[in-house]
């Protein structure tokens, strides 16, 4: 008899439990994701290389990149604010909930990825340089000159001019997510005015006689950001427009998007 009396109460309690928010529920709606199929890219490492004692740009080499899932949009100010509120991310100087979160350094982006992985129980991380290039497709920018430009001075001048052409005018404004449209892979805002942190490190090395990389060493105090041109930025810098860009022209803004999967 007592069991029969308890059943309605248990039912009500169960309904109430279902209505109450789970304390471990993700703090915002799952981000839209884009599946990038495995593909070939012409990749070259970014950094400082020499050949016979002279500065040279590496020759591009074909690389196969396995398929992966990446966020359609860059992480927004609203999403990043949830990490800050949870005490897992450093507060940002500028927050606009419906725009990409900018003013974040590589460590901030990595902290967000670790926090969101903990929140969702799924692996989240920054993309590799090669993944970012494959995802960016026609909007991937590389200001490096062709390897065949033999004169080192001409190479340096070509690199600077290419960067100016790709970057256009600096644009300090912040725009709502989606303002720069979609690329051919369906990713939004690729190579707008927000450069995106990758897990790539600046490389220093030497080239073989054919221009391919003979030896290289990663310097991970400087990380690579993808955009209309690649930028090598010191990992603790949040605003590269005022300094901290180790190689090439500085980005307008620094933000990020994440890959789901290990």
C-alpha cells in the first residue's frame, strides 16, 4: 500500500528532475559544425629558413590531410563569456556576444578548448596549420614568394608586397558572425578581419638544394594564425596590431575556432 502511495510522488519528482537544468549541461547550444573531407594541399612551413647561408622561402610540398570536423563560425563573445564566468578563461577586454571573440592569445584559445572539452565530454582542440589551410580552401592566404625567386632580397620584397596585397587595408571594426560570408567548404568568416589561432609553431631550419626542407626545429613560443595571410605571433599576445608579430604583417584581430576530435 505504501509503495502505491509513493509511486505518484516518485513520478512528480522524476518530472521535476527532468525540468531542472543539469548542472553539467553544456553552457550554450552546440556549435554548427562543418565536415571537411580528406584532401591534398600544397603546404610549406612558416618561419625562418636558409639555404647556403642565405634567407630563402621553402618550396611547397604536397600533403594529404585526413578529414575532420571544424566549427562553422569562430568562437563568439557570448560563448567565450561562459568560459570566463566559469573561471576557466581569462576575461577579454572587448566582448560582443554575437561577434567573434577577439583580443585572445593562443593560451586563452587553448584554455577555452580544454574547458569546452570538459563541459561536453568530447575532444576539442585548435586546428593544425594543415587542417586550417584545407578548411580555408580558396581563402587561405600565403604571402610567401615563389621559391624560384633566386635573389634573397627579391624574395623578401615579394613577401612584403604579397602580404600588403592580401591584407588590403587594416580593418579594426568588429562584425557579427557570418558577416564575411561562406567559403566553398561552408565555413563562415574565413579570412575576414579576424585571424585564427592554430596549434602550429614557427619553424626555423635549412633547405636542401631543391628548396624542400632539410632540417627544421619548432619554436612554439611563437604560434601561427591563419587568415588572408599567415602570421607568426608570440603566444601571449592578444593584440598583434600593436606588436608581437614575429614574422610578416600583423593581423587586425586574433580569434579562433575549434576542431572536434583528437
